[in-house]
C-alpha cells in the first residue's frame, strides 16, 4: 500500500500515519522527521535545512526529493509506505510522479485531511501549552508565530496539490476535524474501497442478452391477454353461454404462446 497524506500542520497526519503503519505493516516516511534527524546529526542536508525550518519556510524541492527517493529505496519501504509531509509543492508532486514511474511504483490513494484553520490553530496552541505545563519539550516550529508561517506556506504552496491529485482522480477527502476514531474509520473505508477495486480490476457484468425485445414481447402478450380478457368478459356479459363457458374452462390462448416466445428470446 502506497499512500500520501495531505493536510496542514496539526491536521493529524502523523497520528493517522502511525496507526496505518501498525495496521498494515508499512513505513511512515515523514520528511519533517527526516529533516529534523538531519539537522540533529549535522549532515549537509541538515545544515541547509536548519534555518529554513526554524523560520517555518519550505526546504528546497531538490533537497527533499532526493531524501525521499533514497528512503523509498530502503528495504523496509518495499512493502509499502505513507508519505507524510511530502509532496508539499506541485514541483515536488511532479518529481514524485517521475520518481515512482522510474521505480515502477503506483500510488494507491492520496488522502486529504480537511481542516478549519482557525480551530486548528486553537487546538495546537492548547496542545503546546499543555506540553509546556507538563515540562515536555515543544518543537520550536510549533511556536504560534512560526506555526502561522507554516500554515501560510501550506495555503500558498501545498493546498494546490489537492487540485493536482483531483485531476488524476486519486484524491480522497476526509473531515480532519472529526474525532480521531472517526477520521481513522473514514480512511479505512477509503482504503477498503481501493483494495476491493484492485481485487476485481476491470470486472465486467456478465453478458446478458438485451432485455428490450423480451420486454416488448411481454408487453404485447400482456396487451393480447387484456384484449382476450375483455372479449371474454363482453361475451359473458352478453349472456352468451358458449362464451361464458369458454372463459371459465379454457386458459388464455396467449399464455403458452407467450411462454414459448420468451424462452426463444432467452
Ligand atoms: P513537518 O514536520 O512535516 O511539519 O515539517 C517540518 C518542517 O520541515 C516544515 O515546516 C519544513 O520546513 C520542512 N519540510 C518538511 N517536509 C518538507 C517538504 N516536503 N518540503 C519542504 N520542506 C519540508
């Protein structure tokens, strides 16, 4: 399974990715985590990314594309992966398309966690305050002013990706403001639909003969029956003993004919 989780910072991509990792035995490829590790290790990539990340901006496309390409080639990503935080720009998405085509990999879904930005900002502020109160370390870029910058970057550079993937008909949207279990259930439903469609690719309905002629014949037979019935009724009403007896004794002539015609048509 190969997925992309889209959504602004704080939308719950990380939470959902971790759950999917445990459920499907795939890996979470978070470019944010990879870059933070590079910064901590002081690698050349980390040195390039450090200040940009601290200000809430985006690291250059070629830097992130290169680290994602290397990561996808690792053995643990062979079973599948969730891209979390990548792609973040249309050029990154285009580079990813080319990269996956070269590696012979196909995406299963792009899931967009839709959120209300104002509520989101409030939520993150509360979470940060709670962490600080517990004495837990808080990410420097979760500070309100940097977070605002990250959300702006998302709106301008990342949000257009929804249109990009919608055009490719792989985009699925989920209400990211719903409680976590509901978001998880919605994602699971999307993935189950994808798996079902994959299990039966291009499945066609069995070839059935056209029902049209049958219907016409049925309608004609019905009309004939109605006419026969009306004639019988009229004859019985007239007091014709012969007609009335005939109507009682003999089944409608049209019935066996109609059956024969329908069998033939099938
Ligand atoms: P995240 O943990 O995904 O919110 O990412 C934290 C920071 O890492 C972002 O604010 C960016 O500075 C940088 N970053 C992560 N992913 C990307 C990406 N795909 N492209 C550019 N910068 C990124």
